[in-house]
């Protein structure tokens, strides 16, 4: 497998490139793009980001070809959004034009046949977020808009939304995109000079970046996920996640999880001297410089012996829709606070934003109760590490029972640690989906395990297992595609099933 450090740029060895080839070679080495007349691009993949990229490129004078393996009959909606000047090749034809600059979908794995074809043809390969950065650099007097980038395995969405919330508390104009929401290229030409762009960035997107320079960024943590995409190469996965800070310079700030063992080498690399400020954040100590948690209070440390209190952990979300619990959410709060402070948000505003933020849907979200049994939707926990965080956040402290619903589609995850922790916290487990057998094999014999064919079947069984005042937690530890359209669809089905069964019970009671 190609190492991520060399993945973004592949320069053709052609001895005598034509005029378009020379223009493409020139652009490949530039971090700021404006007029693309004379350049040629191939966009691989007609998803949302591909459409946004193609339209942005053709608007700036480029000759653009979009290729997608799906037949045209299945791309009607996407094609309707595509600029008429864009050429289209559907149905699995050639990967693109030789010598083009290629913008690739994050769904194309580096070890796939399609990626190999692209690499053989491309002058350079980049992601849609890299394209946004280079095109946006032509705005705001050549400086571009401040970009805040959130990388890591878990907590990215919560940290992204929380960071945007804190920036808005200070009156900043904020747009959110990247791996959540809208593609970044869709914002080009629609941002005021004062806007700040907050982006969740995945390893898939970072793999083909080479010049993107955020104003502030964070690596939330590292946990085993998407190992199929990286051919089980954990080192490549970690390095790709950390690429978010590779281009940073003076005036930029990188936050990095100070408790994560997989990030030790990157923290050491930063400690050895880099041209930008970096700070650790920790939930087991308060560092001399950075952000930390002492078990009760969240702190920001400017320097040794100079701590600034933020809020108590039990104040997180206290003025929002519901309190925000769990040590993993303390991590998210620390990361968001550090990013906001790096962008100049006053500490008082940070404190307010920590108290009145509400978690996004499907992340430890209460969806209802039947009697005194609470039902919690944590459908966004699509890997074992995220499910561990959900279990720990809902760990009973009053003698009540925790019924855990888990399972979903297969993506070669390791459930060993999850099984050990579930055995310590949950009172019983209900397993569904493709991974039910593998998860069951990792659970201790002392934990009662039940099976259900559908999520709807889980509700009456879970209510029975929870007893008079327990908690039922949907925290699947898996993707949703075996039974659902998305993790959001799975969470909605869970919520609807809880409400439907509550109505059935209420009708029987009348």
C-alpha cells in the first residue's frame, strides 16, 4: 500500500506534455487556484462532493469530465444538479483522461482497482476538501477563509457542532461542512469575508490532501475503524488522521489527544519542534499547557501554574435540551473549547457555549420512556470504541439495569475490548444484524445474551429485561447498512418503535 505521505501527488513522467498538461503540472504545485482556464480535470464519483467539485471547477474555466461506475439511470438526481458544461461518463468506462488533475471520491479505496487506474492516469490526485482549500485561497485578499478541521476516529461530529456553536456565541458567521452536512466546494462564492469554515474531515478525505492548511485543527482520538480501507495498516490510518496538521505554520493551532497511546509518536514529533502552536487535551490530568480535566472541572492552561477554569463536568449542556454526560463528551468539550479559543473566542463565551450546547441526534439521545425505563438512541456509535463510550456514559450508578442493543453490518471490527467492557457494565445484551454472532463470541458467559430479528422486536424484550427502572441503550458498535439506510435511519426506527410500543401498552391499560 502506498504510504499516505506520498499519496496526494502523482506527477506524470511524460517527456513532452501538451499545453493542457503543462497547465495541469503548474497547478499541481500551487496552493492557490483562481482562473482554471486551460486546465483539465477528471472528477471520479458523482456523489454530493463530486457534483460540488465539478460545478466549482467548470465555473472557473476548467474542462471537466465526471466518471461514475453506476449507470446513468441510477444517477438522475445527481445529473440534474450538474452544470451542463460538465462532460459525463457513466457505467464503468475509462477512469478518466491521462494527464488530468483528478478529484476522487472518498469512497474509492487506495488499494482498489479504480484507484490504481486513476494513479496511472493522473497528473495529481486530490480530495474535494483539498480542492476547496486551493480555490478558497483566492478569496479574502488571497488569504482564504479561516478553516477549522476536526479529525480523529470518534467524537468528530459532536466536536464539529460544538466548535461551531462556541464560535457563533462570539458572533462569528460559521458554515459547517465536509464529512457532515454539505460539501465544502458548495460554499465557494457564497461566503462573506468574515465567515469561518468548520469542517469534519475523514481519513478518506485526508488521504488525498497535500496543501490544506487549517487555522486550527484537532485529532480527537484513534481507535480501530475502517481497517478494510487501510488494509489493516494501523500506522497508515494514524498517520492519515494526523495529516490534518501537516501544513500548519506560525499562527496556527493543533490540538491532539494527550491520553491516546496511538498518538504518542505524533505528540513526540510535535514536541521535537514544529512551526505552529500545539496543545494536548486530557481527561486524566490538567497539562501545564493545554486543556484538561481533574475529575470535576474542565480547565484551560496557558502555561505552568496558570490555569483558567471553564465549567464543571455536570454543567455541560445544563442549559440545553438535556445534560451532556460521559467522559468522552468531556473530551469533546475540551477539544471544542481549544479550537474556539484558538479562533479568539473569549473564555466567558466558551463557558456559556459549554453550558447551552445540545448534542446532535442519535448520539446518546433520550428518545422516550416507558414507565421508569429510559430508552437512549446512540445509533451514531458505528464502531466498538464509540459503543464503549456510550456504555460508560450510561453505566448505572443507582443499582438499575442497563440493557444493551448492538449489532449491524460487518466491517472487520475487533469486538474484543468491547465485549470485556460490556460484560462489566451491561446487565444483558440483545444482538441484531450481521455481526451478532461475532459480538456474542466476545461477550463473557456471565452476560445474558438474546437475539432479535429486527430492531422493533428488541423493544418489548428490552423493557422486560430492564426491570422497573432500567435503561435501554441502542449503541450498535457497527455500521447500519445490513438493515438500514444509515445510522440516522436506524436511530429513527428505534425511536419510532419505542413510541409505538408505548402506545400499545397504553391502549391495553385503558
